[in-house]
C-alpha cells in the first residue's frame, strides 16, 4: 500500500514539473480599457472608460 502511494505521489510530481516547463506567450493583462477603479456608486469595479470588470473568484471547499 505504501509503495503504491509513493509511486502515485512521484508520478504527480513528475507531471507537475513537466507542466511548469511550458511558458505562457500571450499578454498577461488587457489594458485596452485603462486601469481598474471603483465605480461611482462604490459597488463595482470598472475600467477607466466605464467598461464593467468581471471578477470571478473560486474556492475549492470540497478539499476541506
């Protein structure tokens, strides 16, 4: 049982190292609408030109 677990962990580490070798070539942030700011009603994030900013956050609650 311990051998199987160690092999699984070793395989996952190898996959993780290989996945990190690929670098992103595109733009990391789109600044075409300007910088982010708080909207006039102080409830939302918008760009300087007034375009809404879609903010998505996620939590993996099933891991806890």
